[in-house]
């Protein structure tokens, strides 16, 4: 298996607190909490 790419969450989110990610026709929500944690929901 190839080594996974590492991305910074700020590069994905920018100035937003939440973004939608589409994967295999499904939409997911990636968001940050007030505590600075990440949550990915379907």
C-alpha cells in the first residue's frame, strides 16, 4: 500500500468551519468543533 498523503485541515477548510466532501456519489460534512476537533458525518 502507498504512503498516505498528509494534508493540513486548514488547507481543506480555509476560513470555513465546515465543508462538504463528495465521495462515490455520497455527500459528507467535515466540520470543526469549538474545541478544535474534526467531525466527519454523512
